[in-house]
C-alpha cells in the first residue's frame, strides 16, 4: 500500500530549504510549531511523511503505519542478530519513497544542499540509510533513537562517486532506550564511520528512553541552523 500524502508546514518567508522529517509515534507537528513560535526556520518548509499501513510482525502481525517490518525489538535482539532479521524489500521501498520526496523538492527549485532528511526511530533509520545512499548531495541527515539498517551490505547501495561521504550526520540516543537500545545507536554510529562517512556526530542523553527531550531538540535545532542557515532576502512565501 502506498503511503498517504505527507503533511507539509510551508515556509513563512521565501522558501530556501526543506526538512523532511519522518517521525515515529507522536505529534508530527510539534517540532515545527515549537520552532515557529520562537521565530526559527522561517525559510524552511517541513515535510512529515506518512508511513504506509503494513503488517508488523513484532506486534502480532497487526497492520499499522510502518516504514518496514520488524520481527524483534529491544532486549530480545542484539546488534549482530538484528542483521539477520531485516525487511530488505520494505527498507528499499521506503528509501525509494524518500528519494521521491527529495526529487520533488529539487523539482520545486530547492538545492539538494538545502535539503535535510531525518526522523525518529524507524523513520530515522530509513532517513539515515537514504542519506548514506542518496545520489544527491544533501545538506544534512539526522536520526533520533536511530539504527543503521542493512549495515552488512550497505556498501552495495552506495553510489560510486558517493556524494554524501562528507555530508554532516547528527545522531542522538537516550541511554535508557528500551526499544532501540543505546548500544544499537552507538554501534550504528561506529559502523557509519567505519564505512567511510567523514562527518558523524553521535550524542547520548542520560535518563532518556525511547523519546526526545528538550536538550536533544536544542541540539537538533543547532544542527539544522548550521547545515541550512538563512540565506533569503526576507520576502514572504506563497507556500508550497
């Protein structure tokens, strides 16, 4: 089943940058609303994709929004065995969809270097995988409570010229995460550096579970300010 149309928060001024943010459960609009109330990212359009409804094995086959199937979670799974339980077709389908969203923004006139891709949990995992393997040089990629999918064969999907080898990646993870264990995030960041990514930042947060907190969100905001700083002349935007 194809994903539903994404929710879009248009830029308030001239649209010069786009953040594609694939969330897990929770309020998709909260970050954009919070930043807008503080006068931040006026030139940025925020796109919140909706995952398709698929059966999720770990939830007894129930159909729910998901970027790929999951067969195990948390402490019933270690990093090495996780490699053996991956929904590669689902991961690749979602990567194709994320690349479609990126192309749509480029077709609207947004430079790839002004597009940031990221998300939370499963959405973060697909964003990181898409960012690593994307054929366009992106402005940045972020993952909150993330994990590296297809880590054993990801080099097979990296373009020969690897446009995003030097692209900034920001990863954040709670030390008390019981869903995507902290060790998964830590090992994923190390694997990303091992395959050759040159700009990977990994930050940990004490007493944080499978969620986000204000300090983490402030760190993310600083990352976005760095990779897509304002550049417009202040003109009002007509929206997307």
